[in-house]
């Protein structure tokens, strides 16, 4: 069962995603990795790499997850940077209703990774994402992406 805090956060993330999309805000960085049809192996890390030129700017970073309607869980655990951080990513509510945008049987959901974050130095930043579920090969996830936006 999702806590009230988790439900509120989920609603805010969906609304902010809609706002960014509808206002035509272009991300500084956007990359998606499509996953094999056979599934996402727990040892398969998805690598993202982007450059930051302005350390005075504040940034919002989102993780996007696309899955089919056949995905069988309410959530997805993600390990970031070799397990240094862990995120529980809800994709369905307590009644099994998908939380994201459903287009032709594929659902996209996003979660805020960082809000109003300042990078310490100019340079290249990386993020590695692995699935942290109990399944060795997780089926139903079709792609994972990240987007970095500059705040106004």
C-alpha cells in the first residue's frame, strides 16, 4: 500500500512532467535505452553521460520508465551507480491502475531524481542504472531514460 507521501510525490511528478512537456521546455540532456525483448538482466547497467557547463544553474533530473501492460509488478527497484543509491519507482497504484501515460499499450512514468540541484564543477557527469528486482531477468520494461532540465 502506498503511503500518502508517496501518492502526493507521484502526483507531483506526473503533473511536473506534463507541465514540462506542454510548455515546450527542452531538456539539456535526454537519452533513453531500449531494453531487449527477452527482459532486463539484473547485471545489465544502463549508462548515461552528459556535460554541465554552468555550475550556478539549478537543474531538475528525471528518470523515465516505459513498460508494457504485461508488466506484473506495482513497482520497480532501481540501483543507481552500482548500488550507491536505490529508488523504489511506483508504476501502479494500490488497485493496479497504471500511474503514467498509456499510449498504445505502453506506459511511461517518471520520477524526480534531483530537484533544484547544482553540480559542483563543470564537466562530464554519469549515471548507471540497474534493475533491483528479485527477478534475474525482469520482463515488461521496454526502455529507461533520463532527462536533465535547467530551472528558470
